[in-house]
């Protein structure tokens, strides 16, 4: 006991090969009254108890103890009954005969004892439950037993508890510990006379509320921790550990026995926050059998009454919303497809019934079954496929020489399916390749961020229920913050020019969506610093035109006029990006206050596009061959004076629509001039170079002049323009 190892030692100059111990020092029980003297052969003791006999043989503890590793999803196997059920299912399948899946001892208890208990219950007052937080305690049951005797439990029970690593205490505590291991249902016994006010309240704690647990340590509680309380305060941490103020002791005569189903997530959070990993919390946080809450209670009452006497009351069972058992349709062919083995329909049916499923209906193609309440891990057809594979034997599934996977994503919702299939994949890779060739680094940033970062730009924040931490508790609503972090790190480490790009998903609230959230695929470009050194020109600070020039990697893109307003993310130096007549994104300078928050002093320019909308046009468009023109081109310059608010894009659009579709080829603005004396206040002169060419003939001056006149008339009509130099 205490970690002291018995070994060969020298004591007072004499070599000692052992140590005389009490039972307590050997950690067998609490008996520390003196040295434990063992009888040996020749002292009237039967059997061969020679020196060197194993202690287990001397004590008669020759049973085999199995150390079983249980995976977290198999909560039903955290008990002897659960293991027995699983062995029974395996034997049933191996022998092709149905065996009983339900082996709960309480179902075969002595009926006469149960009848006597029911007759005596009328003379014992039931415990009172004042209120229950049913969202955290969906089922909560109590039963009172009066006139019990707190005595040692039977030797066979003590031996079994020791075999599984538990120290016997007294008959009340031992029965609850025994049934916890036997049935997987944690039970707790309160001293009824220590419950103040005569009633139980199941509620959450108050922040900072102190409570001393059975181990003698004072715990500080939080408001999300579920507590079992009397009318004056807590008496137990629900599903984790009882309290010193209600524990069973030698003076106890009346007990209140608790059996319940607590919300697994609540118990997990409480146990982790308090650093208490108990046998009870281990089972509750994985999910106990809500259908056996009363069965375990009845078996405990039977055993306590048998071993220590007492009069049980009626059971008080608070179960406001009975559990809806899960019903799943199992398609036989689907099972064979998933497992990869040709298993007969009758064998699949036997496998399902052997694990406790009840058949609801069946036909030649499928069987519909009701899942037993103890199998909390089975919720869908694919879970049944796992059971079929497990019972068939994973080692019996032949290895496949070739695997076929459906990579088209046709079964996914359109909102999350990659647009364009393989062609769309090639287009995305082409965009990446072109941008990398222009000096961009392809980035992958996390979709998880902090709520504060997700709220940039007044976006609605989408938080996770079970986040790993505050910094990763929200889904990103924009990829810009993640790239700003990368840009800031690069600039701090001496990078003079930063070009970053990312194709990824962002998320937004959408009440009409299946899960209330939609995701959108976006392309983001970010540039900052200088253009980089090159022999052809000196380096300079990047500007909006640098990032706009890189937009050419995406087909069908055009840029509109400046928006003229700032919104906390984008500055006034921002333009809208169109595909056709649809806005698919923005390009511009980020607000300096935003970039400074990321420790960036340089101007940062960004393009953010809805990639699905941007690609849709190019993916739907069919490429056609058009031969190079054989006739000469004609170029004309035209300068017009327009209002300051008229954009170059507007002028180009008027030119393209009015110049004549059969001879017009392109136009570009090559000069903008402002001067109050020559063009007027609030006005500007824009000079545009227009290219004409026909695929059928050589153009003559009369055709070009007619086209120019049409352009001038359209400009005057739609833009209020006048030709510069005409007054």
C-alpha cells in the first residue's frame, strides 16, 4: 500500500527477503489490526499451502480476469452484461441459432421477493422530487429503503469487487458499485436523514458555489454543472461524485437510492472541468441504457433488502419525454455492398436480432428493425453494416485487388458539390498555375477562427458547439483575415513584396438551408509591398491596377466603377467585379485601420470573388474556332469631355454597343485630362483608342466615319458627352 515495493533489503546489517504485513498494508481491505498470519500445511488446514504457494491459490482466487479495451462508441460494453450480450451475439451467428440478447439479471429475479417488496412499500413513504432539469436529466428515479443495516457485504461480492480493482466498503456502497460493473448503470445512495427539507432538486449550480465531494476536496462549481440538491444546497455532482454531506456511514438507517440518465455532454464537461474521472462519469458521458434505469434500481433494491434488510418504498420516476426508439431499414444488398461479402439474407437478419434488434417489418429486399435502447451507437443503416461486418468477422472479409470510388460528388447537395466536375477541377488548377506563374503563393488557411475575426465587416458569426478553444470556435466568413495574418508574418520577416492567393470555403447563416448554414467557394488575391526588382523598370509600391491585372486569369471578368464608400473592410478605393451583369466580387484597397490591426503598415490590395459564379459562365461556354482576320485594321482616337463621375468602363460600353458589331473590335482609354480652364469644373477629358476591322473586306473611310458619328451621338445621349475641341 502507498506504492512501497517488497524486495530484498538489508535491515540492521541483516539481509531480509520479505516483510510482515497486515491486510491493509497489502491493500486487500481496511483491516490494519495486526500482522496477517497465514496457516500452512500441518496446522489443520486442508490443501497444499507450502511456502512458495501463490497467494491467489491460498485465497482461492483462481478465477480468470480479462482486461477488455472498450472503444468509446460501445457504451453498452462497459459492463459484464454488455460483454455477455456481445458474446451471445457472436455465438448465435457462429451456431446459426438465435440466443437471448437480453440477459439482465433483474428480469429473472425472485418473483416472491418482488411481491413482498410491493406489499411492504405501502408502509414506507416515497422520496419527493421537487424539480428536475429535464434537458440535462431526461430520466431521474428515486426509491427509499428504510430500516437498513450498514454491514459488510457478502464475501463473494467483496471478492468480485476486489477482482475488478474496487475496495469493499459496506453493503450499500458495494451493491451500487457491483451493479455499476454488472449492468453499466451507475447508482448512488444518499443517507435519507441527511437530506434537508425532505425533497430532491435536480438543477445547475451557481457560479463559484463551493461543494465538498466524497474525497474530502472542496470544488468550485460553474453554472453549467448539473447538481443533485436538497432544499438547502447541493448533495452530489450529478453523474460524477457524491458529497460528504449525504454519504452513507455506520449510523445510516434510511437511504434514498438514485438511478438516472444524464446528458452525456453535460457530464463530460463537468468531469473534465473538475478533473474528476470516476467510474460513474466514465459511463454517463458515453451514454447509459435509458431503458434500464428502473431495472437496475429494482435489482439494487432486491440485493440491499436481501443482504441488509429494509422496507422499500414506491419508485418515483421522472420521465417527461420517453425515449423514441430508433427504427432503421436495413437493405440486404446494401449490407453486402458495404461489407464486400455475399452474406445470406437470413444470416443478416439473425445478426441483427442477436444484438437485440426487434423486427418491425420485412420483405424480400430488406428488414426494418427497432434498435435496443442500450445500443446508443446505432442510429443509421451504415451502423448496422458495421455490426454485420463485425459479426461476420473483419478477418474473414477478403482483401480487394481493386477499389472503386465515386469521385463525382453527385450525391452531395448542390451548394457543397464542386462546380463543373473534372472540368471544374482542371479550371481551378489552371487558375492556380497561372497565378503562381505571376508570383503568387498558393495558401491554405484554417476555416476555423475566433468570433471577433469572423465578425469583421459586420458578418453574422457562426459558432461551433464543441470548439477546441475560443480562437477556433467560429467558422470563417471571409478568407481575408487569414491571408492578412500570413502577409503580416512575411512582411515582419523581411519580405519586400507579398503576393498571396487562396481558393477555399467561407460560411454564412441561411435559415432556408438544410443546416441553417451555407458555404461559398471563393478566390482571394492579396498583394502588398513593392512590385519587386526587375532590370526593365525600378520597383515601386503596388497599387490597385497590379491586382486588377492579375484578374485576367479568370475568364469573362470585367471591372465596374469605384464604389465610393468605405465599410470597415474595403476603402473608398474599391471597384466591383462583374461576370455579365452579376456582381461576383470586389477588388480594392483594404481599410488602413484593418490592416494596422494585423500589424501591416503598407497598403494592401485584395480581390475577393465568388468562384462558383465566376466559373459558371466559362464552364458553360463552348469554345469555337475563329480564324485570324486577313484584312487590315483601322485605328481612330476620340477624345470626349464628360462629367467627373462618368467612368472609363461606361464610355467603353457605349463605344462597343454603338460602333457597329460587324466592324468594331476593341477600345481602350489611353488618356484622362482634368483642367478647369480647358474642360471645365467637375469635368474631365477621356481619350479612347478604337480598333476597327472587317473579316470580309477592307474598310473605307466612309464606314469608319459613320461609326465614329454613331459613337459620338450615343455618348452625347447616354453620357452627356461632347467631343473635345468642338466648343
